């Protein structure tokens, strides 16, 4: 953290980086059938952090796969409070981060939402649609509760804006790999490596690339520059297809091998 001791999320990712390890952050939609076991499987397979999605009815950043997962979870009765309470019961040995939309925090109240995350043992939060300019009330509440606010850095951002994002970010900087919504792509966008490089030049925070990282080979390519990757749609699709926690664990293990230089 800027001006203070790093929280658990940042400290964990920094320690991995210092060991020469590339960081792997799988995303799993909370509320899907078997999601808790999938989080445990991902951690056991080599994840450094697991990102838990709290579904929202208007997920502007999510592509078709994660939208479908969110719709299925909401139809099954998933609620923010229920997902956070379930996360509190997980004992996975790595930091947990929630990813959701600002309306969830606003509706619950900044301080109440931040405290609920902290009390559940959740280390960080990503509010994907909260602009930096409007983030002050939430980030203050999150800081006070000990929750690290991960901020997104877009590939089109100016140098001045990237510097401002990095100054306010906690935990890690989420380098958005390409313009558009989340989803699997056949190749890694060139913009993913470019934005990671721009961020690495101006911050010592861990820089992780997400959006458009779909395969072990793409993860390895992104981390030629970035400190790690966030992988979502390719993991969530396996849950939607009924592959269960075993399918998630197997895929995450393949990503881990690729990041460790041992091939897919």
C-alpha cells in the first residue's frame, strides 16, 4: 500500500514475485453450484489468490460466459451476503478477492460492505464499474476496514491516468488486456503486453493482466511482462459445462505449469 504496510493480498503477491513466481488468479462466480469446492480446487492446484464474483443484474464488464454464470447463480437464489458468508467458511490458504459492481457496495453501504468482507476474511475487492474519480468514499471505507481495493487500468488510458490509478490501487493493479468484455479469445491481444509494460514502468505494485487470457500459452505469454494473470471465462465455462471442481482444478493446474515454465 502507498504510505503504509501492504495488506495480505499485496504482501502475498509481492512475496510470490520475489521468489520468481508468476501469480495466478482464477475467477469463479459465487453462487454457482459447487463454487465453494471449485475455489478450494483452484487454490489446491496452484492459485495464488482466488477472485470470487458476486453476481449483479447489470454486469457491464462481463462477457457471455460470466453473464450466463451470474444469471444462473441469481436464479438459484445467490445473494451478496450469502456469498460473502460462504466465503468466510473457506479455508484455502490464499487470499480471496471479491469482484462485483458498485451498486452492490452502494446498496449495502460502503462501510457495512467493507466490514462484511473484512469479517469474512476477504482481503480485496474489485468494483469493476467504479471510476477512479468517484471512488473516494468507497476506497476510504475499504482502507479503514483493511480491504484492498484493486483498480482496473485500461489499455487506452493516458500516462497521467495510469499513474493516478497506480497511486490509489491496493493489492495489485489489474491491467485490462483488451477493450471489450470478458471472454475467451483465440490469441492474446497485443494490447495486453503493452499495458502491462506501461504499468510496470511506473509502479512497483504487482501488475496482473486479465480479460482475454484464456489458455496456458496465453497466460505464459502475458507474464513475459506482467507479474501474473487473472483467468475467468475459461474457468467459469467448465463449471457451466458440468465439469465441476475437478475440471476447474485440472485446468488451473495446467495454467500453473505453463506459468512455471513446465509447459501446458
